[in-house]
């Protein structure tokens, strides 16, 4: 009797997110890195979609991105990234060494807490005409963080030496900085510029929203 290998079930999920959101971009990157086929739906957060009753039934606190696979769902960037990392192909992106693992988490936290709110201010002003903060103060805050990161990654291929969650976080941030017309903030820092060139060369980067996608509130699925 001939032996037939059981065909592996295709891994496919659906995510709701917003193209002008760094966290949504992080999840698109992770899906592409882990070879997860991801269907996407736009959640117009600027139009109040997260406060709608139907969405709150899925995500009670209005958090996003929102991910579904079959009858399972999870929401918010950390949960979605971790789920994609484990469910996708290849080894986990968490570094195997404790020192690198700690550095990864530190730089991911710096990105989320100290840089991304300022980047979001620039994106909203530049791409959506929403004035919600001091743009000069936002640029100054971003510059402080980028200076520290630029010094830290001297002589490193990736942020902690190996490609990790830290690179996922900062690739999305650098992409949003560029779309906001502030690309000189990256280009003027040699280590950061070289790192950005390396991550842009990865196939996952091509799936991030373009300037037109962000302006028109469009998302592309990860094939």
C-alpha cells in the first residue's frame, strides 16, 4: 500500500489594523518573516472604529491590531506578535542568550514608550492633517532616542546582533518616520542608516504600507 504524506494545513489568519499605525506594521512584518498568510481588514481608528459597539464586542478595551485564526482571537501588538512568532515557520525570534534577550526587550520598550508617541504625532500631522501636539517637541524627542540607538548598534548587523523582536519594532518605526517625510532623521545617523538599509533588503519589508496606502487608508494582505 503506497504511503502518502499528509498535506500540511495552510496557515492563514485575518488581522484588523490601520496602515498609519506602527503596531500594525510590526504585525505585517512578523507575518511575512514567519511565512504566515495574513488577510487584512482596515480598522479606521481615526474615524472612531475602535469605539464602535461591534468592534468592542471583539476587543472590549478597543485595542488593536486584532487577529483571528479559526475560533481563536487575540488583540494588541504584543499578543499578536508573540502569537505569530510561535505559530509561524522557523525558529522563534527571541534571542537564545539572556543578555541579548534583555537588550531586545529594552529596545522594544524604548521604542513603544519613548519614541512611537512622538512618531505618531508626526504621522498624523503630515499624512492626515491632524494637529495633536507640538511637532518640534516630537522631533526633539525622537532625535534623543535615535541618537542613543545609533550609538548602541555600532558594529552590529542588527539591533542586538541577531534579528529579533527589536528589529521588528524599530523597522516599523523607521518606516513611519520615513513616510512622515522625516527620513533625514535616519539618514543622518550612519549606524542607523546602515541598519535600515539591511532590514529594508529583507523580503518582509516590501509588504509594508506605501505612502499612498497610508494616505488612502489601505492595507495589503501578506501572501
